[in-house]
């Protein structure tokens, strides 16, 4: 283990870790927005909403995220979508995780007891009102944990944006492996940062989960 | 530049070899990741901390870091210690290790979930520890484990695309090669996505079949 080398290159990794955090947070926010819309859309009674949403979810969950990213970044210009690596990374990851998040949200909504809907309807509330006032508040606490799992998968999955030459943690690790021939050291260094990010994030998810579970 | 999908058949050879390599890569990694998962699970349930802790540490490390990084570690790391692997073997090792860790988590909780009264009952009927494990615990654990393990295997198929980064000519890299010849990324990535999607559907059917078959052991 080459400690001196690690001491010399770690600041590059720290800088790259910031990029990994930025891209992950933005992609998670995008994914949550898409996930909510698609989660509700996939439960819609209207076929014109439900079917396209189901198709989106099935396509993005059924194909590799790497292919989706390449399609967006390299194939995009052919259909008039020109993005820089950062934009493509955020959108590619966000749209991908949105499909998984919509399933977490849909799962949480359908696991709220059916009697709740019936009771709400009996009291004279409309379908939308039942959703907004009765189902979603209860589903919210059920979805924190699965959404947290999705988000953590995204943080690790964000490594794939290194393939479109966005300078984040994995790209930095790869670059230093090529220039120093010290794969173990670089792996450990990048791992420390990933583990740090993932641990902090999991702690946050656990705290939120405890909060919503209490009241 | 408009889209022109009529160019695809010309490159069907790329897709065929790519698909075959993806299938081989996925099938081998599935086999080793499940075997490795069982091994890891058994080690993590060992009563000696000296065996339990290192395996738990490896599991924690591999669960907290990206597969891509692990791929680099295996491919470049083994060269560093003098083992020159070809990219395919490195890809199988990395995928197997990565998913073995996740599988071991599923398998371990499935073993733990089998009621301890089952072992006690088997033991009092005169079965040995090993017999109890093989005839009573494992069949029940297999039924518990199949849905989650099936999902992992579906994830493995999709993650296998990452192996293109170290130069394995699987489906993703084949598409890239065809693109560098035809300069039509959109069409070829859509085609590759469609092939992944079809394999994925087949795999989902296989998982449903396995779930139905094992459900009777519950």
C-alpha cells in the first residue's frame, strides 16, 4: 500500500466526490418528481395516462442504465437533443431512477388498506380528495424506506456517468489507475468517499423514516 | 440527420455475437454469484467471529461501492499482482463477486427466517444437523429466497452492460462498434435496448416459473 501516493492524490478525489454528490442529489430530485408523477399516473383510471406511464416504467426498468445514458448523450444530437455530460448525467440517471421510484411510490399507495378509500368515499370525499387527504399521507411513511434504497442505488449507480467523461469519483479513480498503475490504492481511496456519502445518506434516510413513523 | 432504422439488418452479426456474449456473461455470473452467495451466507452465520468479521467487512465494502469501481479493481488489480486475466474472465469475476454479496444477504435472511422449531423438531426425530439442514431448512429457505434472488438476477443482466467498459465484446460494446462504423448511435442503442428488454422478459418468465415451482416447499 502506497500511503505517500494516497496522501498526494486524495484532494483530487475529494473534489470529484463533490461532483458525485451534486449529480446524485440533482438526479434524485428529478427522479422523485418523475417518480411521483409516474407512480400516480400508473394508478390512473384513464388508459391514455396509465399505458404510456407503464411503458415508460417498463422500458427504463427493463434495459441497462448505461444504454439509456448512451442513447441520451450520443444518440440525443440525432433527434435534436444536445447536452453536456453533466446535464446528460443528471437527466439520464434521474429518468432511470424515476422509473424505479415510481414503483416504490405505487407500491406504498396500493399497500394502504382499501377500507381507508372506502371510508373516505362514504364520507362524501371525491377520488382526488381521498388520494390527497387520506391515502398519500399514509403512503408517505411507507415509501421513505424503499425510496431511500432507490436513492442509495443511484449514488452508486452514478459511477456510470464516468463513461461519458464526466469527472466524478469513478472517472478520477480510473484516470489515476491508468497513470499510476496502483489500482488497489485508487479503489480504496474512491471507496472511502463512496462509503462516506452512502453512510451519511443512509443515516439521513433513517432519521426521516423515524420521524414519519412516529406521528 | 434523421433516423434510419433500415440500416440495422446490415449489422445483425454484431448483435448476434454481442447477444451471445451477454448471455454467456450473465449465465456464468449468475451461477457463480449464487454459489458465492451461499458460501458468503454460510460464512457470515459461522459462530467464530474470526470467520464472520472478514466476510462481513467484504460484504459491507462491496455493497457500499459501485460495480464499475469493482470492475476496475478486478481487471487492473489482478494485473498489478501479476495475474493477467482476459477481460471476459475479469468481468465474470467482478459481476459474480458484486452480486454474491447481495445474494448472500438474501440467502442469509432466508435461512434465519426458517423457524428454529423446525431444526429442533428434525433433530428430535433423529436427523443429524446436516440432514436437518439439507432436508428441512434448505427446501424452505429456497422457497423464501426465490423471488428476491430472481430480482437480483434480472439486475445482473442489466448491470452486465458495464463490462463493455473494460472491453468485453458483449451487446453494449458490439453496439458501440457498429456505431463507430455507421455513425448512427440512436438507432443502434435503441436496438441494443430492445434486445436487452427481450432477454429481460424471458428472464422474468423464468423467475416466475421458478417461484411457482419452489412455492410448494413453503
